[in-house]
């Protein structure tokens, strides 16, 4: 079959919402775009472990400590499913790590912000996992089978994380003045970076159109961002917290909240490496990887010896 | 207080679980490979879970209206009765593994005996914990073997950790007054019995790992009586920070 015919067949499947599976023919550009998107997502999961891991040893109760451990462990699991989904496209996990460590591969910029108080554990669950859900639920219907299936598992856990984060915020907001202050401070710091998680505006998003055509993206960045604001603002009100945006206002006519302009200069700065923790995050991943080299080598060597002994 | 000795007996093990769980929690996100990061986090989670069950029971026996968190967060180092082994720093992966293995080879047989405790509550906590530690001991034992048998570098590194931790291996099976009374009363276990099984297991794994058993049997002690290494103060500073800085709050 020639390429044109294969491509026509591929497009028909996409249009009919028939899943593309690893052994199916797919355009090179589709494969590459998926590898970029899925690996970026996988990297985000494992870099995302770091800001929260920062508070596990200081969690204020044993129940919270256990929940925090379980949450960060879930994120590691998400990383695993997503790297596996990526490997079905013919890339190697170790090569993906190499790209992360060299700075070639990107991950969600939100994790380049520091976790400064315990309330950040609440704010991250509530806002960051909340935004992740907005982004990811539509991907449960993504055209690439392994990706869509990974997303189904991931989304179930993310919504649990979101509720857990909100519950941390609620407890703080029902607590002492200092605890309320912590909660408000966390919202102040995490609100705008959370809105940035949806990426540049539609007019500046270079991949959107093609990705929507391929159904590996189902809504535009601005649509998802609006949805997030609409859902999250009433939740903030319920907590008794103030969203740090003086332009935020319900628009009766549109049936949506209007909100202020994102500081895109900050957004592009953080993406290009100048966020408060970019260097530390990559350094932490790199040193974990480098310090683990002898362990991985040992495991391989032992497995080989064992196989040889068995064969002998 | 219903039974001071039972309280002390429970606290010894609760503190072991908490402090080792806390040490492993430091590693979360920094493992040598994703699967092992998940494994150490999982063991940490199990240990924190076990600590909670013990503290909850201890708090009930205390009858002072305290909670598991009061016991974990509001005691100072001298009240902690964990062994020195579990407060040792993580070191490299080999040291983490061997510390874990020394602990698991105790806790697994300890719970196996404690399941027969005359105290039903202790027996049921032990039964639940035993299932978990069986998995932990398999994991840490397999890694001792992997590292010992793996490459020259891994062999040397884990041997180094074996040598370093060797003097911390026996405090955990040393009998103090609390253990004696607990065994006599029927809710405690015989540490002598555990010692034999444990030593055999350690010997077998070191052998399979082609590692050398260190000479000398000097044992560092003090933890079980509340005299700790310099590490514990820092562990508690980290663990207890929020409860100390903002006392009396719900979290
Ligand atoms: Fe996740
Ligand atoms: Fe999550």
C-alpha cells in the first residue's frame, strides 16, 4: 500500500473515533507529536513528585503524612504508565530521561515553583491536580489507544488527589488565623501558575490545530482555562479565600467568569529556564539518576549472571 | 494508665516503625530507578501505617485523652525508644537496603511471634503487619543479593554498608526490662527465639550475596532506653516542626 492510501485509512479511523494501536500504521509526524506530548506528561509526573516530597517529612499529622506518601507514590505510578505508553511508540525510557536531564524535553512549568508552607500541599492538590484533571479527562478519549487507557487510570487518581488537596485547604481555613493566612498565601502564589498550566492562548498555541485534528487534544487551551476558572472560583469562595485577581468577575451574558490577563512574560521566563526552581528540579532528577547508575548496573549484571547460571 | 509496661512495650515498636518510615520518606522522589522509588515509598507508607496502629493503641492505654499524633509529635528524643539502627542516615542505596534488611529480618519474625500475643489487639496489628514485612524482607533481601552479586562496585559498596551497620544489628534483639516483663505477662514475645531465626536468615542471604560476615560482635545500644545518636534530634526537628511551631491546631 502506498503512503497516501495508508494515510487516508488512518484519517478515516481518526474521524470515526477508532483507536490507533501501536502496530497500526501512523504518520511519522503523529508518532513524533505523541512522543513529545506523552513524554512531557510523564516527565511532569516525576518532576512533580519533588515539590510535594519536600513536605512529606514535615507533614503535620501521621494521617497527612501517609496521604502525602500515597499521593506522591501515585504520581510515580502515573510516570510509569506514561513512559510505558511512550515506549509503545518505539522510544526507550532511558533516552527519554536523557532528554529530560539535558533540558531538551519539557515538563509542566508549574513544578518550577517552590513549596514554601504546608498549605502548598493543599493548594497543589486542589489547583494543580485540579487543572491536570481538566487537561486530562478529555484525553481519556485520545485517538492513541495506550495513551487513552493510561489516562483513564491516571484521571481516577488525580480526582482523588484534588479532593484530598481541597480537604487540606478546608481544614486550614477552618483553623487558626495563622493557618488561614497560610492557605491564602498558598492560593496567592499558586493561582496564576495554575492558569498557566493550560499553555499559551489559542492564538499563540502552535500545535493546537493539528493536535485537535488528530484527536490527541480535544479542547483548546483557552476553553480549558475558562472551564477551570469557572469551576474553581466558587470553591475558593466556599473556603473563604480571595482569588488574587482584581479583574475576576462573573459575566452574566457569557455565563462565565471574566478574568485578568496572565503575565505571559513570567510564563515564557519559567518555560525557558528562569523559574524559581528549574535548576533545582532538574538537578534533583539528574543526581537521583546518576547516583543510581551503579545500582542499575548491578541489577543488570546480577540478572545476566543468574540467567547464565540457569542455562548452565 | 492501664498498664505502663504494655504502653512502653508498644511504644518501642511504634517508634521503630515511625523513625524508619520517616527516614525512607526522605528518599521519596530520589530513587535510583522509578520502580524502586515506588518500593521505598511503599515501605515507608506501610511503616507509618503500622506506627499509627501502635500509637493509637498506646494512646488508649494511656487514658489521658491523647492521640497518635500527640505521641509522635510531642515527645522529645529521650522519650523515643526506637533502636539506633533505624535512625541511621540513608547513605547510598546499598546502605538504605542493608539497614532495611537488618530491620526486616527482625520485624518479620517479631510479628510472626507477636501474632500469638495474649493481647488480641496486639495480635491483630501483628497479623496485618506481618503480611507487609514478608514482602519487605523479600525486597530488601533480594537487593542485598543483587548488589552483592552484581558488579565489583556494587559488591564493594554493599560490603562497606554491611561493615558499617554490623554493630547496629543486635540492639533490636537485646532484651531489656520492658521486654522481659512483656514476655512474662504473655503479650510480649521471646526475643531469643527471634534472634535464632533472624541470624540464620542474615547468614543465608549474605552467603548468597557472596558477602563477608564482619568480625566482631560489638553492639551499639541505648535507643531502647532513650539514649540516642545525634541523628534523632534532627529527625524530630523535621518531623515535629509544624506541631511545635503552631501548637494545638487541627491539620
Ligand atoms: Fe499524576
Ligand atoms: Fe496527582
